């Protein structure tokens, strides 16, 4: 069994960290040995992805297991399927499938996140309005449960574990292999984005709804520029295409120096995020502009932020950020009231958002901790940067109040990003699935060998 290393692990937002003993197993027997050692020492284990969680989802002060060495990728073109190790990163997965005209249906916004990490959060993307969440595209996975068994899980085999572990934040065992269904888009696989502008959000509840004829290869989402109490809306109508000529959009060029400068300015100057979005609305984007981007640049647009953060650390900068997402039921009144509360809350906190956007999420199937399980809704995401300690306190209070409002509206907080909320609010949002969640936990891990401080903070009480 490999020897562990002791490392200080930080959340991607930079607000949380843990000092942990980390193992990097390369085989199932090595995972089982780690389980046995932890059990013998009366300790528990948890799982750590590639470090792109904003909250404490991948942190624990006990024994951490990284599955980074399980990084195989196998593309089966006839079956339109890719089978990957949990440590395979999404940039490599797309690079393997794209030459065949195939793409995963849902990919998160950084190429460096691992498949195991995003499966554990049941991630979403800008294609989620039509493609759903990541779990919809998972056909099966292999998991090493705490008793040392290697179990295959699918919708028909060990289904209780399938629906609990997808979005279950590593709480049930070591997922070592995942099979994804792929979407055929042809070659070259580019993405066309047609932008329209509206100086108000009055029709937002209708404009964000996908059209009945839209498939998972096209989508619509929105980004907002805030001007006082006014919401300026940029609608992005996006679809895969095979156009040879590229017309790149600046945010979708993560490696250019202009993007790097923008990222640093947003970290240095609190108001810069909204200045950028107002510039985009009034100057950069013209009504009915159309852009064509390479699929990797469009998909992994947050790699520009990753690049800036890595450079910032080298020169001693503190890159701290907060992102929180709420799912509001499909209602014009509820959406308008929630956005109004967002603007008022951010004003009271003295914290303009670096970014605020919205898209429509279709009702998810039975993944227990999915924010859209059995409920279609509008996913409203708010991001903050340039954070002083005082600003963090104000922002977290604002987000807690918005979480309470979201609960009162019948919505849910999306657990993938930050969760600044009263535990009783989050428990109320997920109360109907907690018995099944913990029954599955007790069935496959009766000793509680595997821990997760994030879930236990929110739900164990």
C-alpha cells in the first residue's frame, strides 16, 4: 500500500482548508487496505477530488483518499459511450471523444475537474436546460464499498446506491469507474452562440424556457449586468455546429492575456465584475451578435480563472471567491421576487456580484441530493470576488437570508457550490429524501467508516 502524504488542502474558493493525511491508491486492493487500516486505527476516511469544490465537499481532517491515479479513458464509438476512471479529468475526456464527433452531454466549466468529483456532485452545465444534469448521462459505475465489495451500480442494479452516490459527495465508497453516454455532434465540434439583449427581466421566466423542439445539443441561458435596480439581460442561444470558421467570444478564450488581466482586476476591485458585465452589455456584445468557439474553450471557460489563481498564489495573492446557486420553482412571481431580494440583499451587504446568471433546470430523476430532483426550476447563481473578511461576513449573511427565502418559496439550494445557510433550512429542503439517504448509508456503511464533513454539517443533526 502506498504511504500517505500530509498536505494542507484548500477549497477552490479559498475560504476553507484542512490538514489531512492523503493516500493515492492505484488499485482496488490498495483501497481496501486503506479501509482496513482506518478501521483498525478507529479512524474514518473521506474522498478528495481535484480541489475545485467551493465549500468543504472534498475536505476532511481525517484520512483522505484521492483517486487521481484511476485516470483511464476508453471511447466506444459504436456504442456512443466513454468509460473513464474516477481520476480522469474532463479536459482529457473531451479530447478523447471530440475527434469522433462525440461529446459528453454535460461538462463542468473547468477542464481540470475529475469525473469522480463531478459525479459526486451531479454537476450541471450551460447545456443543462435541455441536457439535464450529469447523472442523466451516467449509465453505470463501479464502487468499492466499505466492506471491500466491488459493486456495479446502474438504474437496474444496486439502484438504491446508484441514486444515492450520484450527487452523494463520496459518502458511500470509492467510485473507481464511470460509464457515460455520449452525444453525437459531428466534426469539427464547435459551438455557436447567438446573443440577444433586453434592458429588463420582465420576460425572463418565459425567455429561459427551452423550446419543445430543442434537443441536448442546444440550449439557452442568461447572464445579467446590474445597473442600480435594473437587470440588463444577455440571452445566449447556443448550439453545437460544424462551422469551420471561428468567431471567438472573449470570455471563451481562457488562455489569452486579456482574460488573465480581467481575472486579476476582478480580484483587486470589488466593482470590477459588474463593470465588466455592463461593458459587455453596452459595448462588446451587439444585438444579435453570433460567436463560434471551439468546444473546449467554450466548455472550460473557467480555466482562465484557474490560470489566474495559480499565478496569483505564486506571487502571494489571496484569491478568495464565493459562489452560491438557488433553484426557484417555475413561477414568474417567485423568480421576480427572488431576483429583487438578491439585488436588495447585495446592496445591503455592500457587495456587488462578480457574476449573476440564470438558466432553467428540468426536473431531475431520483438522485437523492439533486437540487432539481422531481422539480423543474430556475437556477440562479451568484458569485463574489475581491473579498475582505468584513465583506465575507456581510455576503454570507445575505446568502443565508436568501436561502431562507428560497426554502419559503419551495425551492432548494444547489449543494454543489457554497452552502451558506442555516442547517434547518437545508434540512427542510431535502427532508423528503433524508430517510432514504441515511438508510442507504446504514445499509452499505453501517460502521460509518466513510465520513463527509460537508453532508454531516448540513444533515446529520
